[in-house]
């Protein structure tokens, strides 16, 4: 069994659901168990563990935040029934890469909290707090589906921006590739598409399914259904991506016209102008349809992430170092994208044979993960 397979087997059962996917939500029991595992791995390597008061955990070889340190790592949390590689691969690889780099090098390994926004709604919450992109009070007030706030789950008001991030020499996040774009074991990221999440509240009038004439209805489900189809059509026309993968219905009864349908739009495009046009046209068409259905639409932007262009010189340097590894963009968000506005940042991707992600079917071969670890070690040695 390879070193990777051994370590991977330690965390594979943690938070695995009957679906084969993972329920590893930030600061819930499985994620806290993974944090204990993180501390144990750090202790095995005589690395110092700190947290930043925002829920992000760090293991340091050398003094915490020492100038010139290179930061690597990723996140433990998953989307509902997500794959096991998205996030944890970057942390497991980081520990194994550190083992292959001379001991005098200054390296930090991060486990960022709530990267997926799967519990509190805002993705990359930990890296946004660390870099001051989100106000700590706003973050503290975010609630999960049971009404528990991030502040309560953390047990404190988040500390917010840490100026020490400015002392970090570079960030390198290793991640499973999540599209169908990488045909070699390892690639280097060039950019992240701008993207965002918008909550759309369609309000109508709840009523009896059997007695309400079709002409008397104010059914928000119709407005919502029309909006799902519009988002799909507009995204296809724009060469962009739009998804409405989460919905809540009130009262959610077979024999009642809903009073409220709340849907979340996830939209992404290669550039900001296309994204803005896409979202604008979905809203315009949804509003027109609401007028026809006698319903109303209220829209809230829950998070918007601008376009990320990773440091081109760094990406080219790493690609050359890794025997001309391909350089490719991605439509997935990452903490590295948030950090890239503050620190020279790069990402390494590990091949995903089917490209499926945010699903139990997500997979990378042990050999490719091993190649990723070797590449990360090479890069850490080069940059420290
Ligand atoms: C996170 O993985 C995202 O891009 O949604
Ligand atoms: Mn993800
Ligand atoms: Mn991820
Ligand atoms: Mn992500």
C-alpha cells in the first residue's frame, strides 16, 4: 500500500453517507473529527498547530506565519453528498509532500473552514475572513438550515483579517480537477471563472389545489419553473454555466398551491461582463414571468466572486518545473482564488478521469494522487 493509500484510508470513512458521498459540513462532528486527525498528523511531524480565530486551522514547519513561509492545504468540508477528494486531497497531499521536503523549509498547511458554503451559504468563508473580504459580524450572523449561526458554531465572533497573511511568500493549493479538462496526471491552474450565488424568493398566494380555479391562482412554482428553464437557456446561449440545484417550497404539500418557492441560482462565466449579462437577463425574464403569474420576486446576492487570474509567471514556472504540465482554467471556486488577491498564488490539479465532482462519483486514481504529491513536493522545495 502506498503512503497515500494508507493515509487516505484513515480519513475515508469519516462523514461518509449511505450514498457513498460525504456529509462533512463545517464545524459539525465529521469535520471536527478531521480536524483532530489534522492535529495528530501535525504532531507526528513536530509541526505547530494554530488557528486564526476564524475557524481556519494551520500546521507550521517553522515559526507560525514566519516571513517567507509557503502556505499549502485546502479544506475538509464537503457539499451535501459530495466526493471525498474535493478539499481533503489537498490536505493529505500537503502532509505527504512536507515529508519529502528538507526539514529547514518554512511551510504552512491550512485547513480552511466552510470552503463550500455548504452549511452557512457563503463559500470560502474562512479565506474571506482571513483576508478581510467579509465583515466578521456578517460572517458571524450567517445561519445554517437549523438556524445555528456561524458565530455560535465557532464559539466566538470571528477574528477577521490577519495582517500576517502579507508575510506569506506564496500559496499553492492542490485540488482534484473538477471538469473534464485535464488529461495528464497533474496540471496547473491559470484562472477561476467569476461566479456567484443568488437567492431568489418567489412569493405567491398559498391556496387549495382542488378548489382554486386555474385562473385565480398566484402560483410561485410556475415562476420558479420558468426561471429554471430560462437560466439554462440563457447560460447555453452565453457559453456560461447556470444551475438551480437547491430549492425550498412552502408549505411543501401535494395538495396546496405554494405560498413561497425559494431557489438558489449558481451562475458562472469566463468573464464578468458575460456573468453580469446572464444574471441580468435571468432576473429580467423572471420578473416578467412573475407579473404574468401574479407573484413577486425578491433577489439577494449571497456571494459574488470576481474573476481570478493566477500569477502567470508563477503558473508558467511551475508548469516548466513539472515537465510542461498543462495550464488550464476552472469554473470551480477555491480558497486559493480568494488568497490570490493578497499573495502570489498557484494551484495544482490532479486528474479526474470522468470529471465528475460534487457527487459521490468523484474520483482520482491512487497513482495520479501520488503524482500530485510528488509535484507538490517539487513545487514546495522550489519555492521555499
Ligand atoms: C466550490 O467548490 C464551488 O466552486 O462551488
Ligand atoms: Mn467543491
Ligand atoms: Mn474544493
Ligand atoms: Mn471549491
